[in-house]
C-alpha cells in the first residue's frame, strides 16, 4: 500500500534530514530531487559520521509526526469509506492504542547554540559530491556524500574556510539579532560558541583535507599512517616531508608554524576539556599567555589568521601532489 505524503521543502528545494545514529544526530539537508534520484533504495549516508541506513530512517521528528498523522488520516479514511460497518467491531477488538501504533524517538538537536534563522542560513554550506553530484547542505562540517558515501574532504575544505570567513564578517549582525531575539548574555554566549566552533571546524576540516589529499600522493603505497595521525601536526608534517620533500614547517615561516601548533592544541582543548587550559596544553603548545585552570578565549582575529594559514597550506600541498 502506497500513501502519497508531501513533505515540506525549504525555499531552495532542500529536504530536512536527521542522522538516526543517536551519538551523531547531525541535521542536514539534501536537494529533494537528488534524494529522490541519487540515493539508492538500500542506503543513505550521514554526511558527518557516515552512518548507513535505509532512506526511510532519516526523518526529523516533525516529519515523523507528519507521516504518522497522514497515515492515520488515510487509515481512518479507508475505515470510514470502505469498512465502516466492520471498523467499529475491529477497533473494539483491539487493545488500547487503536489499530495502528507507531513509536517515535526524539533526539536532542545537534546545535547547542541559539542561532536565528537568518544566521543559520548564512552558516549553512552547500556541497556537491564530486562523484555522483548529489547536492546537500549542512550547518557544520560535512565529510561524506549522503547518496554515495564518498569522502569529499578535499572539496569540502574550501567551502568550510569560506563559510568561516563569511561567519566572521557577520558576527556583529549575529550578535545583534540573537540579542534582539533573546538577551545580551545569550548573544555573547552564541558568539563565543560560533568562534570556538569555527576554530574547531577549520582545524578538523584541514585534518580531513590533508588525510584525503595524502591518499593521492604518487608514492602513497609506501606509507601506512596510523589512525588519527593527521590530528598530530608534527607527525603529519614529517610524513609529508618524507613523501614530497617538504613538511608544514618548510612551507610556513617558523612563526606561522608555531601559531598553527598553538591552534591545533586549542582545538584539542575545546574538544576534550571544553576549553579549560591544562598542563598538557602549556607543554605542547608553548603558549604561556595562559595559566592552568584558565579558559581559552577565541578572538575573531585568531580565527581569521587560522583560516589564512590552513588555506595557504592546503593550496601549497595540493600544488606539490
Ligand atoms: Zn551521523
Ligand atoms: Zn556522491
């Protein structure tokens, strides 16, 4: 039995999707015609965690509610028109809950920050898969194509850098609109979250980019990089040097390289200690502007500088491969 249901699309024709893996819960959108034409019946992929599930498993709670309501309406319509005489008896014979019962599970939203609609549109990045050309968009990093699962870190990297730059330009507007919708405290917290997320996103997209690009070096077969090697600046720089003759510290100036080292360690803190400075950070980063127990302050200037550094490094590495 097929029941036609019209799900709502946004102005650009994208369909909201939600990763069914509870650890991830990423919210993303796929251009409706690509979801219909390019996603296979067997599986779709989460752009953030590459969780694999049947295409029916990606509804948002609102869509699940809508589908449930329409299925019920359809079923009751059938009962009324065709089975009116027997339906009452049938329903009476069923336990509480009626003839159709569905379970819905609700997951916490992936976005911890209050971002007004206009700002979240701005933060949204649209990606197109290099392989199958499925178009999708996401608020955060997107590493995989939802239709074919292809790892698109190389092309996603530039989109991430551009988005961070646009976000920096829009910070004043974001602060004002959150302040208008809520209060000054929430506005400051949102801006802080956005800056911290931008730093994390730049570092992690660069790591994803470097890892994907390294797969294309001619002598790739001679290397067996350990898991998460690209999260380590020194080790990955050394591996590039072995492969191409130059590492990160040959491409960047000593001062730029040590800034990059600090930002990599800051990403680690934001991801693992919620930004609280520990002894490990001081030892590894050589950044003595903080004491143990302080919390990192991420300034727009730093995020802009990091965007410039990783972008240049990415281009230079790409030219050498
Ligand atoms: Zn996911
Ligand atoms: Zn694809």
